[in-house]
């Protein structure tokens, strides 16, 4: 799969920090997965079917994980007519399961509209009630928290948005933007407030004497630093980074990625890094989940996924990564058609309408997750025979 291995896009960026700088991360420890069918996990390696707990059992807290997500679903009703009758549901997230270890980064990739952002927002309880599933943050079900408990938990779970301009109030000076929630949560004594904000700005590469300026007076990269400073000022443990660099120039992307990595090392942060930029995800992530139409179709350690992508969708996605070598001929796999509507997903394997390797059974049978190598899982009928062999 050498052709699919990213050899470059992001390597061209200046002064990207070496991954080894990022603290106590041993990839082999991150193999925790993820499936659309958690009760049907099958292992090819040991030839055994390892049944996980069914989704109706109570999800048990495992302290090594800061976040445990099981069979999370978020469906949005489609309302028609004057009476607003519900005529269907958009299944934006349709059964996502994964565990995330402290101090690590999980990349979430997939086409636009596959449910990445909705997954991140549903984990943080930012989109109303969930449809089904469990989200344990430090052992507590996020959707069972009272208003007061959720308010307190907000300091520990933060989000950095894609567009640094629209997520900043144009009428507030930067110092106020960064400090507003700090004040709201009484995180520091009044007498120390200014020094605290100066310190956070400094750590995020912003000049503290700029705190009286307004967002429009900053560049795109600086505005994203302000967003990061606003999130980090609350001393979070877990941050959803929703396409945090996709609106920025390539050179600025490198600075922001380095900043995120430095802060992770310094504060032991855990990131869920949502992006469609595979080069960035390869650089920053310890584990990667590939989403298609509301489900995870492949998951594993970053090196395994990029070295040996298995699912036909992952292969097509990764074949588009540019290789900065004119002598290398790219074998681009072009997918036919566009992603189907999550309001009316295809039966069987949801990818079957675009898959070049589609078989008859794919049109009717939903594939189950299988472990192909330790910690590397895929949801595809192509691997059924290997499991039975
Ligand atoms: Fe393609 Fe079938 Fe695998 Fe789906 S299950 S990805 S249609 S081969």
C-alpha cells in the first residue's frame, strides 16, 4: 500500500514538531475500538468471536479512558407541512462506539456530511438530547448530568471551531473573549484575573498587550490562537478540535498544530481531532477513525491505518493524498456518485452504492466489525472469509 502512504502534504510545512515530543504516547496502548455493532466484535487473529456487552447493559467505567462512547446515535427529525409532522429522520450519527485514552489524540476523518462534526457536538451535548447510546466522560454519563453539573463539566470539555472569525464576538475585546468563561466559572480570584489571561495569551503565542483589541484586528492564524486560548483558559481535560486548521494558510496550520501539540504535552490534554485533511490527521493523531454516513467503518492506530488501509472507502479516501514526488504515479481511486442522504441510507452496507467491490450480500447484509490485526478494525464483508478461515 505504499502508494497510499502519505509522503508529504504536511511534511512540507515548516517546523512541525517531531511526534516524539508529544509525551507519554505508546501507540500500541491506544488500540481501543470502535464499531457500529459493539455486540458483534469478531477477531480474525485469534479466531474467536469476542462478544462485547450489548448496548442495553450499563456501560462500565474504565479509568484509563477519559471518554467512552458506545453506540451513540443522533437523529434529527424531518418536519413537514403546517403542522410540522415528523416524516422521517436524518441519521447523522447512527451508532458510533470508541474509547479514548487520556493524553492521546484520536483523528476522525471522512467526507463532508459523514457525521464527524455531529459526533463531536453530540459527545459534548451541544446538540440537544441524544437519540441513543452512552457517552461517559470521566465515568459520568454526560446526558445524565443536571444543569448545574453540566455547567461545571463545561470547563473540562471544550471545543475549538473551524471558523475562528464567526466563533468570536466582534463586539468584545480579545481579553474579554478569553476571560468571559473564566469569570463565569470563578476559576481564578479577581486579583489574579488579568495576570491569568496574560499568561494564557502568552502561552498561545499572543501578545498580552493586544488584549484590548477586537477580533477583526487579527489575522486568521491569530484568531484561531484566540479560540485556542479561550478553550485552554478553562483548564480543560478534553478538547474537540473541529477542523481547527482548515480555514488557515498552510504555514499558519503548522503553527497551530504545533501549539496544540505543545499544550497537549504541557497540560496532558486529550483531543478528538476532526478533519478532512488526512496529512494533518496523520501527523497529530495516535489513532484514527474513518466515518461514512454516520458510522465508523475502520479504526486503528494511525500508522496501521495509513500503512495498510483495508476498507474500500478508506482506500479511496487515502488515495487522494498528494505525494510530493513528481516521479511517483498516484493511483487515485475515484468514487462514483456522492454520499447518499443520511435521511435515507442504503440497506445492507451503507457504502455499497459506491463500492467497486460490492457483492450481492453487501446490498442486504450489514457487515460487522472485525479485527484484522491487533487494534486494527474494519467493517466490511470482504473480510468475512478471512475470519472464517
Ligand atoms: Fe464494499 Fe461490500 Fe465491503 Fe461494503 S461490505 S465496503 S459494499 S465490499
